[in-house]
C-alpha cells in the first residue's frame, strides 16, 4: 500500500515537473517583476499588495520625524538633515484646517496630538525621505493656501497620513474633533469622522 501511494505521488510530481518545464522562462521573469513591482510600490509589504484596506491602518513601516513646530491645524515643521538643523514641512493629507476664529484652536489641537515625534507612513523604495528636498519657512509663499483653509500647497512639501507615537492617525483625529474639514478625494470611510464631529457640534461645526 505504501509503495502504491509513493508511486502515485511520484506520478503527480512528474506531471507537475513537466508542466513547469513547459512554461517559458519569459513567463517566470514577468511574474517575478510583477510581484517585485507590487512589493515596491505598496510599501514593501506583500500583505498591503494582496489585501485591500478600508480604514487608515497604523503603518508597519514608517519614518520617525522630530517635531520642530506646529504652524497650523494641518501643517507640522520637522527637523531634518543629518544634524537636525534643517526643517521640513509636512502637510496632513486629505484635510483642510480652518483659517477663521478656529485657526488657533485647530493648531493647538494638532500640537497636542503630535507631541514631540510623528510617524510618516512609507510608500516603498521610491518615496521621498525626510532629507530629500529640504525646505525652510522662507520657501513657502505666504498666499499659497487653500481657500478657506490655512495649509500651504507648495509642491515640495510632504503631504502624508501622519501618526503619533500612540498610533493615532492625526489626519482623522483632527476631523473627528471638528478641527479640520475633509477635502474632495479623501478616503470614503473618513466621512464618518466628519459626520461624528457635526453630530456632536464639535469645533468648526459648533452651533452658535
């Protein structure tokens, strides 16, 4: 009986080997390139490449940046360079901070959430690093802002989904607390945070 089982397994392995041998090497090369490309552009994570996500997750891979100052409810200046003498402005993606009477409250809220260190989610091998294209406060034009919002739109700035050291997503927290609005194109499941702020009359949604 054992010999019969071994014979069957041997036959199966032989058939599989013939099928593999019949596949051109170009197909294997294309498969390897496809899988590697997915691994690179999806942050080096096979799980991210294979599985879709419906909520902003705490990133498994990130850059940790030291906070220098919080200028608005949607922009954070971080120390950059090898000696930490340069600054890099990070803009929170998909949200707009108020520029009216709630501007300072929004800024203070983000300052408390951020703490001294923030985490910026990586996007693979070709993402910009904190030392790339360093910018200073003089780089951003004063009038380059969103209408009704206070965050600069300079293309050299990093626009990211930001986390604090406790794993909180600062983008969604600002919206949930009523300290920022969602921009067009924001993830659909973020709408629940804005709806929660409106329902509870928080921040900019407070009824006067």
